């Protein structure tokens, strides 16, 4: 099973999240790339601030903030089936409700993106993954890589690492595919803060 995903990109004139850290940022916006939303009064799950990924992701970095509002849903549920206009207005209203923007006038542009099967889920038949891996490994020319290929909640770097391992496997005529499946199997969660260091 999977969870699906809708992101609403909004180009803002301002974002009411000020920097309260010692980290210097352009226009003193909050330095985070992601902010998880814990407010049960909104559907919004996470805010992504593209300015903080790279200043080259926003044309007018000095006066605009490009954010992604991330919604976790299921394909063909009510949220998924909203029109783009309905979805964008819903997202804007949630930002206003959270007092992150003041009004619709703070939004200069928008874009909605729907992603099917974005998040592998760890329930239902997931406990039988070992049997599935054993079955798939019988096929010499079949390589399962990436988040959906391995049904594993990998970050982008881990997903790419499975591809690198696969190339190495083919170039060196290796037989055992375990090293491909073992990418990102350590127990530590990758987005925790530990002794001042961020793990991703």
C-alpha cells in the first residue's frame, strides 16, 4: 500500500515566519527547509521553503518566498479530486488560518502537483517483504531500485545510492543483490537531531 501526495506551490510576497535563530538568511526568513505542521485544525502536513534549498530556485529571492504546502492523501479521495483552483484556495485559506500570510493578496503565483504512490506504507502485507525480495531476486536481469522499486521510505540520496549499487553490481558481474537491498537499512531515523548534528 501507498499514501499519495499533493503539493501546492505558492509564490508569496511575504511569509510570517521570522528567523529566531543565529543562522543568517536572506530577508531573515526562517532557515528551515521543511517544517512539519502539528496543528490538528488544518489538513496541511508539511511546509517546504524552496528559498532555503537554493537561492537559485526563486527568481526574485530578495522579495519573494516560494513555498510548497504538502498534503498527504489517497488517490481519488475528496482532496485528491479537487480542481486546481479549489485546492489552491484551500491551501491559501489554511495559511491565513495559521496566520502565516495575511490575505489572498500575499500570493503572486501558484502551481499544484499530484504525486501517486509517493509514500510507501508499512502495513497490510509489508511483513511479507522478505518473501517478495527472495522471489524477485530469482530474476537475474531485474533490479529494484528507488523508493517505489524497493517499497522503502528512502530519501533522494538513498534512492540514488540503490541505482549506483546496481550499476556496480552489473559492472562487476556480482551475483548476490543483497547490497542493493541493504541501502538505508540502518535503524537510525534520518531526520533527527543528535548532539547538534542533523542527519538526512
